[in-house]
C-alpha cells in the first residue's frame, strides 16, 4: 500500500533546522532575542502593530480572555463548530459560554448567528469569539459593527487562518475589526513552531497586559511599580533585581527554540499560502464530478482564504453507508481523514453545564463534514489519489 497521506502535517527544510541549531549553539534558549525577532516578523506578516508570542493557541485564547477581564457573570459567544479550546478559554476565567450556530454550507458563524446568540444571552454577553474555520472568515467588519452596537469585545480565533485575507486585502490578524486575534502554530497549521501561539492587537495597553500575563504576571516597568520606596536604590535609581506581582499570571512563554523555527517558517509563508490555494483549487475541480454526493464547502464572499483544512460535505445516506465506514475505506487506500469538529456544545462537560442547545446548522454541518489531506508538500498526484479513493468509495 502507498504511504499514508495524513490530513495535515508540517514542512521542515534545511533552513528551519539551521535556525533551530543556531539557537541551540547560542546563549539563549528562552526569553531571548529569537522571541522578539519572531514577534517582529509576525507583526510584519499580518500588519499588526503588537504581537505577543506564547506557547500554544490555547494559551493565546486564555491570555486574550484574561486581558479582556472576563469573569464570573460574563458570557462569551463561541461557535459550536470549533476546537474545544475556544470555549474552554472562557471557562478558564470563570465566564459562561453561549454557543453560536453556523451556516451548514460553510461551518462559519455569521453576523446573523451571533445576533441570535446575543439575544439568547440576555444582556450578559461581553465577548464574541468568531472562529475562522478552515481558514475562511465571515464578515469581520460586520461582526465588529454588531459587537460595537452591543458593547462587546471581539477576539478572533484565527488559528486556522494565517495567510488569509478579507475585505480590501486586509490580512487576518491585523486586528482591524477585533480587539485581539489569536493564532496557533501546531504542526498541522500553515506554519509550525512545534507548539506555539500568538496574540495580535492594535491596543498597546492590551499588548502590555498580555506580555505581563504570559510570564507569571510579573511587572518590571519602573513606571508601573506600586511600592516605589522598595523599588528605589540609595542613588535614586531602580534596584536592578526589583519586580512586582500585581496579579497572578501564567508561564505561557514561547522559547527561543520554537520562535527560531517559527521565524524561519514565516519566511516561507507566501509560498505555503500560495500552494494551499493552488491545491484547494485543484481539489475543487477534481471533486466536481462527485457532486452532489461530495461537495466542497461553499465559498465565502469577501474572503480570500489560505486553507488550513480542505473540508468536504458528504451525503453519507446517499452512499448507503456512514462516515466511519468511509474513513476506514479511505484509510485502507492510504488516505487519512479527520472530522473537524464534534460540536462543542455536545461535549459532556458543556451538556452537564448548559443542557442541550438547539443549533440546527451545526448539526447538519457536523453530520456531513470530512477533512481531506491538505498540506505543503502534497503533489497533484496526491490530490488525484485522494479523489480517486473517494470516487471508489462513492461507487461502492
């Protein structure tokens, strides 16, 4: 059998290896110059003035919730189709979650879906967390307008969408229509750091709070010290060892090792994104003959995505089988697949907490979705293998 094509994987070249080796031979393994260099490069890549690197996309989401000051009594609005970390981040700070339905053709929560969730939240909503599922985004400007009308903050979960654009060429991550945007650099994402994440913002006060919270909450800026007497040396200068804890934070720092890899990967982002677009277009053309049983996700107006996932919707009933059988049949032909995602509101923790939430769009989407292999390094022949395997399964 030919080698298995996974649904996603990293691409590492000699430049990446050399970048990491340089750090290993140097003086700093963490909290050193490679972190700042990565943050500066990422800021240029997404046109954001402030970038705070951290050790995962989950940490990025948690830091964003902390920076907003969410807590008990508040509600965060989270699409049901997402990785559970999006919702969990709100629970980490004691806030409640109201799940938002999605368009069954795209898996995205639209402004209309968020408006419905705001009404259901009964005045307790404080934050909206739109998820740029698979790399697409649905109306960031319209979501920002909706949030402003209701006094809510927007935190974009952009973990899938590095390299995507919306509107008039606005990079996802520029935070033009959000207080903050969060990213993940897990190996299956568009660039890899091993593990890593980042938060972008245009607000310098939020950026400073994010930096403090990612490193235990320690404050080292003299202008922010509370106990100036303890901070001041006999000569009037600042005691060189002095620091203060104004609120507890976390050890969410990213290492120089990870950031060196991330910066090297960023240099390849234009090529990575272009190839993902090309492969997605090839998939679109190749599976057209399988319609209506197998269909790509519907396009989203105003969005130019660099897809993290290539997701199709399959009419399993028309095939006379179920998704598990299809996945096993594809795996037998060397094609790895995955389901993104089980609606988070169905997880036992959230069902015990909130009961059943009627989200018909998410239900329809979940029942039909399947992620096919998509990653830099795939060939046209690999796409052909995937589509041929799908065609074989569809014909029974």
